[in-house]
């Protein structure tokens, strides 16, 4: 039996609106979604940079940071997917992942 690494619930808020990441989503799926969101952010920031005053370096700095995060997400996506595919688990273990039988 194989199992996937899954997300835990994570709450956050912005501009007074609360959001949350639901528990139980495959981590590799969550990473793909996060990378897609960051790609959209980078496109928007690229537009801001194109329209910005040449003296304004904040959008460029933000875009650089988001691109670094996107690269980090991309770098862990395949290893996590691989770990999910080959992680045998005992479904009756009282502690998740504590016992592995082969």
C-alpha cells in the first residue's frame, strides 16, 4: 500500500479576509497549485515593472523573490511526488507513518 504526503490545514488572512488551505491535499498537488499561483504573480509583476518608473526597484525585487520561491517549489515537486509514489504505510498504525511492513 502506498500513501501520499498531505497538507495540513493552514489559515491566513489578507485585507481582512480569512482563507485556509484544507488538510488532506496531496503535497505534490499543492506544490503545483502554488507554482501556478506564483507564475501568475510573476506575470502581474512583469506588467508592473514594464509600466513602472525606472527608479522604482520594489516591483523588480518582489518579482525576483517570487521567482526564487517558484524555483524552490519546482525543485521539491518531483522528489515529493516520488516519495508519495513509494511510501509504504501500515494503515492501522496508531501513529501515522510509524510502522512500515514490507
